C-alpha cells in the first residue's frame, strides 16, 4: 500500500494561492478526521488518517474505517456568508467527488441522493458535512473505499452493499496521494464558486450524476416505509418522489433504498 504524503498531495494540487500554506495533517489512527478538524481546524486545513476508531456517517451511523488503503479525508472550509442555496452544499460536494473520480478514469458511477457515491449499485463512498455554528465554517468529511477488499471484512458491520475503487477502475489504481489531490482540486473549484451558484447549471449537473432519477425506490422515514418513483430535485435540494395515487412529495431528509432492477 502506498503511503499518504502531504508533499506529494500538494505537488498535484492545481491551485496556487495558499498551496504552500495548506495544512495537511496525517494520522495513522484517530477517532474521526471530522471530529479532529471540528476541534482543531482552521480554514483550508485538511486532515487524513489511515484508520478511524470512531468514524462517523450521516444519520448517526458509524463509518467503518479499517486500515485497508482507503481514504478518510476531511477539509475545513470557510464561506463568507450562508447563502440562499446553503441546503445544496452537500449535493454539490457529491458532484465534485463524482467529477474527480471521472477524472481518475472511473466510469458509470454516480451520486445517490443526497450524497452517497455509488458504482455498480454499491456504495463506494460517503460524505458528511458538519458545522458547529452559523458562521459558514464547515467540515466536509469524505470516506472513499479505495483498497478495501471483501475478503476478511465479512463481519465488518457495514450495513449495505459496498465496493471499492480498486474493483471499479479498469485502469491501474492511482496512488492515494493523487486521488486525494484530484478530489481537492475538484472540491476547491466547486466550493470557491458556491456563493455565486447558478441554480440552473447546478440542477443540470445534478441530473448528470443522479443515479436515482426515474428509478423506483423505497423511502424510510420515521419508522415508516413507502415506495415510489424519483421524479426530481427541487431548488432546496429536496428529492421529489411520486407515490402511487398521490402527488409528488418532497423530502429533505430520509433514507432511500434503490429497488434493484436486477430484482425486478
Ligand atoms: C455517510 O455516508 O454516512 C457519510 C460517511 C462519511 C465518512 C467520512 S470518513 C472521513 C470523515 N470522518 C468521519 O468520521 N466521517 C467522515
């Protein structure tokens, strides 16, 4: 397994303004890179770890984080203000990660609302945005399965089908330093223009990566389950679902399960 190296990551960054100052902190092991940056991070700082002992996912879930050549990445980013499109930020990060994976040669991947990265109907990565106040300082956490292989992880406690970049890429696997720098380049481009977001362009980009559009899903919310078909995304980032004999309903938070075409 190649080692994480902050100088190598910086060599591949395509932005120059604060490149030399970008602080990248590497750990062999830490509870959570998001938690560390929430406590210690300044604007622009990055934290990476080989393994996390208490990796966190969305909706209070655990993010299983073995020392298996994966990426556990967090970035502390500061916006000058909280704009009207704030609720789209998590989706935008999903688009940036999908774009960076495309640049690395991955094909046929996409984003599952709100911001899971999927390939071949399996989860390849997840995104967790956290902030402690209303100042525009956000910690963006990305977990990306890169080297993880199923053998030996049968009892890992991961609750859904998963895959890794190693399985998805037809070309040889780039080093994690290159993958991280590519992700940072795409993130930076998207985050730096977020305050002037063009909604129409954003919705087009979302459609380009959305793996759920037009698909049948089951939606889990507050202990109930309903099936429906995904129709749209609204300007607040809510997912529109057409339930049988019903109007379209919009959800801002829910767990969505794709009804696999393989099972139909
Ligand atoms: C999800 O899909 O539920 C989001 C997973 C986010 C995991 C990443 S790994 C790096 C960062 N540190 C954490 O504790 N969580 C995020």
